[in-house]
């Protein structure tokens, strides 16, 4: 069985700040506030937690302690120039623990920074547009062959360390380069736009890449959410897709210390994300049909959803790490394109099991 590659913990804090290195007149030079969210992704030693399977809760407690000095304060009194990037660097230093792969900071739902293991800062900004489309090459009877619509979301990711700017890439700059595309896509039928006659998530992502990369050479990935539960990523060469599921399951951790809450029968509403990679089918315009992913995974989903996981004979234990590894190994048999499983037991707290960690750092 695969080993967990990353344990993830997330915490929140409410703070005010001003960023006076920004140009005069910029709205963020004045004092303002955010409901921040910060996450740590760490490759932990086997003996890091209080017991096997206790790593998620232990890392969550560690993260909450690290963030406490930032909650309900004026950040400038704690961090010099508290940009999202500098907050991430402060958190990494404050955690002072081995195995940190990245720190993610979101100042709003639509923007944030990911600080990778090499100290490079990747900024991202989310945009939305409302549009209709149909997929002309699907088999007769496929629901996507009918004209329908989505509230699409796009995330533009940029590695600001690749550029030569004196200042970090400003979120406003990402908005500026996105604005012409917003005008082209919003409240439109995508099939009528040149180059989007077959507007799959994958082909929308590469269409956007071609138009944004020349304006933003630092761009590293483009992400397209077709719905809230599925989408595609593109980096100029490779496509990745994902499909989300929600599982409502009962658990009882066999290896938990006596008297701990994990030793009792309890439950979670898990958020599960399956990541897949494959070559682009040039006729269909996709790597894998999202519907096929759902169909193939459905028997496994039914074993987990509204079920007591501690009764699954070959699971071993029902902690989040064991469940994620079991999902990976079981699903991989019939869905070989699978390369990563993210499983969160609570918001932003869980584990990642992966062959590789390629792809953009999506918001948790």
C-alpha cells in the first residue's frame, strides 16, 4: 500500500494590515482587513504524530498554535510588509518543523500565494464567467452534446520568481490581463468563439494559456473549473483533470490511544479529489470523460459513502491516511490514469497520496 506523501492542516485568522510598498493610491496601502486562511503541506515522519493515524489532528493543532499571534491583530506590528507572500514566509519560520513542502496563504477566496519548498512564491487569482457550450463530438445521447451552461471559474497561476519585477506580481495586474478575456467569454456561447468550437475544459484551458502567456510570461498553470466538482489544468504542455466527491462516513481508529476522541466511533464529511492524467484525445478534446470517472469510481464510492469504514475488511484502519491509501490502491486498478488522491476529513485538513505532486497548488 502506498505511503502518505503529504499531511495537510489549515487554520484561519482575522487581521488588519496595510502594504505601503504598493504605489500611491493603491487601495491596499490603507489599513484594511481580511479573513485569512493558511495551510501547511508537510511530509511527516512515521513517528511524528501521537499515534499512527493521529498526524492530521496533531498538525492541525501545531498550525493553530503557529497562527495564534496573527489573529485579531494589526499584522504590520508582527510582520514587516505583510503581503500574502511575507505572511507565508513568517508562518514557515514560525512552524520551525522539518518536512514542510509548501505554505499556502489565501487573503480572500479568490486570491492567494503558495510558497514552495524552494522558497519560490506562486501567486494565483480566481475569475468567474457565465457561459453556454455543447460538445459536438460526444456520442449520441451524451448529456454534454446538448447546449447547456456553467458558471465557469478560472485560476491564473504565476511563479513570480521567474520574472524580473521589482515588486511581486500584484493581484490587480492579473485582473488587468484577464479583463479582455472576461469580455470575450462572459455571457457568451463558447462554441461561437474562434478556436473554441469544441469547448471541453481541457481545450478551454489551452485556449486561455495561448492568450495569457504572452501577457504574463511568469504564468505557470491555468486552471478551469467547469463545475464546482471538476475541472482541468494546463501548463503549456500537459493536461491534468480532477473530479471531486463528498463522502459521509463513520470511522473508529483502531490504533488511536485509549481515551482519545479518535478511539470513539465518530464520523466525517470527507472531501475527496481524484487527480488524473492522460494524453489528450484530439477528437473528443478531453483526456478522460468526467462522466466515465464517476461511473468507474461509483462502486468504490458506494463502499465508503454512508458506511462504517472500520468494517471494511481490507482497509486496516479508518484514519484518513489509511482511507486515502486504500482509495488510491483500489481505484487505480480500474482507473490507471489516477495519479493522486486528496482526502480532507475537515476543511483543509487531511492527506495527499500521490505518484507525483505535479500540477498547480489548488486552493484547499
